[in-house]
C-alpha cells in the first residue's frame, strides 16, 4: 500500500528530526525542506498528501509559502498545518485566512501533531470520497468516471487528451490558464509538448463540442478559459 507523504518544512534540525522520526515510525513517508523556496519547489514537484509548515523560515517565510501554494491550482488542495511560536496570534489568523487548515503552537507534542495530521487526512479523504463525479454546466455534462461528455443530451466522442483538457478547463470555469499551466494540468510536468500543440487540441475540441465550444475562450497574450 502506498504510504501517505508528508512534506515537513522546518529550518531547525532538531525539530526536523523529531517530526520526521515520529512520522516515519507511525508509517508515513517524509519529504523535507529547510527554507521557503525549497518548500514551494518540493510541494509543486512532489505533490505531498499534507504539509507541516513552520512559519519562521529563512528566505520567504511560512505565510508566503502558504500564499503561493494555495493560489496554485496544482497545490491548492494540499492540507497545510502550521507550526507557530507561542503568542503569534496574528500569524495564525493570517495563515488560516490564506487557506491553511490547522495550526499547532510551539513547543508541541509529536503525538498531538500526529493526531492533527491524521484528522486533516480523514477530512480530506472524506471530501474526496463525496466529490462529484460529474461536472454539470448548462448544456454540458462531463463524467469523470465514465470518461463521457454529453452536450445537449448527445454523447460526444473525444480523445483522451481532449477529454482531460475539457475536464481541466470546465472544472474551473472563469479561470484563465496559460498554455504551460494547461500542459502541466493535463499531461504532467514530464510531458514535452509545444504551445502550438495546445492550440491544435483546442481547435479540435471546439469543433467536436459544436456551439458549446464557444465557451472555450482565447485570452489574448495569456491562454484559455472556460466560460459558463
């Protein structure tokens, strides 16, 4: 069974070792980052299941790390539990407003951290289990499980790439994405493709969707978005 991956962001070596020891002993797999820049880079490339984030970091601080991860479509749904020094109520409020899910004040018990991490993972899994399998928009239904697209009651045959492209855009109506963001979201970081290939896929998808294809708008100088 695949282990749950925790990204531990902490610049204090002793605390880092304490956290990782307790997590690995309890069956988790740990990634580590000693500063804010590395935390953002690791989170985007490895996509951990949850992040333990110290707020006091060299370089960019924990709040900025949280801000960058929560505004990125690849990492926005990764739960973040903040580790803060006692009395930093302003930072706690700021972190929660930025999208962090929980916090623990230092000094802390490793058992409490483990309990909080497990609680957040249960909540995440529960939400994922109840997530809608369908994207329903006026005149359009995208069914993830069946890889099926219905336009005004008629089933439309799409290639796998076309389906993933439509699912990516339609699940975030109104959001504008660059071609590189679309490539990352549809194919992953390791997929090598040109901007022109995205344009060709969009043209083919619009044609197959008929009148509903007009919902895929070109944003000049940026990329594409799906409008309801």
